[in-house]
C-alpha cells in the first residue's frame, strides 16, 4: 500500500483553536498566533519520539487494528483519531 503524508488542514487547525477558545483552554489570543506556534513545533511525540509522519503511516497501512482509527487508512472514515499527533501537555 502506498503512503502519502497528509498534514492537518487549515480547517482542522481552526476548529481545534476555536474549540479551545470556547473551553477557555487556549493561551493564544488569535488563530494566527496559534498557527505560527503549531507550524514551528516539531511534530513528534514527546515521550516516544515517534514522528507524526511515522504515526500516520502506521495508521494508513493498517498496522494497528482498532475502531478508533480510520477505516482502510482513509481520513474521514471511521474516526480520525491517530491520523495526526494530538497536542498534549507534559504537565497536565
């Protein structure tokens, strides 16, 4: 199976930002500030150092089987959890 990395879309990032603003969980005054921070961050897991590209390849190639991941490795089918790394806090 061929694999091509799909970065998060502008829409996904904007939805994430808007959701955080509604829940008062954002330290960024504007979406542009959030996007700049996001773009500058290395995309890998803090704990295991798995990159976002490696994570997505594992999901797309169906190396993991769970209902939490997209069906047939396609975003938007099933759930999209696991296609991209999620923002997590080192000290929640």
